[in-house]
C-alpha cells in the first residue's frame, strides 16, 4: 500500500472502508445497486452483481497465491509469490480497481484475468485500449477503463490489454523501468458510466448550465429508454436527458428534456 501511495496516491482515494475482518472468507459491499464481493481466495477473486447479471473476475497468480490479507484502509491484498502483489479496492464511486505492484525485472509481463460473464455476454476491446463488457444484444454491462502503469519515478510504463475469449490480459512492458512499478485495470459497472464523461461532453454540459452531479443522478437513478438511433440509450431524471453509446459507454450528449441541442439518439 505504501508503494501505491507514493507512486499514484489517487488509487487510494475515496475507498469504501471495509470491516477489519472477512466474513466467510470474503468482503461484501454494496454501492447503489451493485454488489461487490472480494474473496480471500485469489481463484475466486472479485465478483460484481448488477441488474445485468454477475461478472466474476479471476486474479493473476491465482493458482499459487495464499489467502489474502485485509488492509485497514479498505484493500484486499494478494501475494502472488512471483515478485508481484495484487491489491483490490472498491471505490465509493461504484467501481473496483485491481492494482498490480511489480517488484523487479524478474516479475511477469503478462497478467491474465479470466472472466466469467453473464450468458451471451462478451468482451470487446476499443481503439483507445479500453474494454467493454456487452450483453447478448450489444448493450453495455461494464467497462474496463484504459490501462495504465507507472514506475517508481512516476514515469509512464507502456501497457495494453489483449482480449482472448473471456480472458482479459494486461501486458506491462516494465523491463528498463525504475522499480517498483504499479499497473491498474479499473472496472466500472454500466450503472456508473459517468466515468466515461469526455472533455467534450463536460464542456457541453457546462455551456448548457447543467451540473455533472445532475448527469450522475440521471445515469444512476433515471429512467432508461432506448434511443432513436440503434446502440444508444437515454437516461432521464430531473428534466435532464443523457444519451449514451451502449457499446463504449461514452456520453454522446446531455440536454434538458424538451429541447436544448440534443443529437444522436434523441
């Protein structure tokens, strides 16, 4: 945890504080309508339960990692016995992060996450490096944000995702870096797709006098309907309409219900 705090302290911001003991071998917490379970056994890993079904995330090093330990700051820590440590945390924003701490050059460069998905769901990689979890109709269930990695100096370490079937592998090109290195996939359930608010959309809603908090409320609590354009959804609450790309989770536009510059999927 000290390594993460030194290199990228934002990873530890706004964590859901856990109890100091695991119950039946796992921690369970709920954020809005999403249930997160972090198991002390690495093969069982992490599960997210949403209205779209259950996603189970296996962890790297699962076959050899001993039982996890619970950090009082709100993290579950797995020693992978290969020069790496996996740190799983749940954010108050309703997402889960899985940070790998890489000790030295002898550590692996590939970190595979076997995923158990709801029936007919699949992983889809995007050009920006992020990965969507899509249901059988191509609608968004969750997003794995663009991967990143940093070394002990804070310098960026090249990293990317590879998708093969239902396994998501993060490749971290850490040789030549200053150790330790940290790498961090970030899972965001569709309910909390606000994390995909682009700079363009942020400027758009500011120009229209709409706060980001109202957008967040519309996404989390609003009524969801299909957009007129295929592959879009409309979330409506408090006279705010948020139009979202179902495949990428990106917000296309935000308007006030009844008018105000809507486009794409109105």
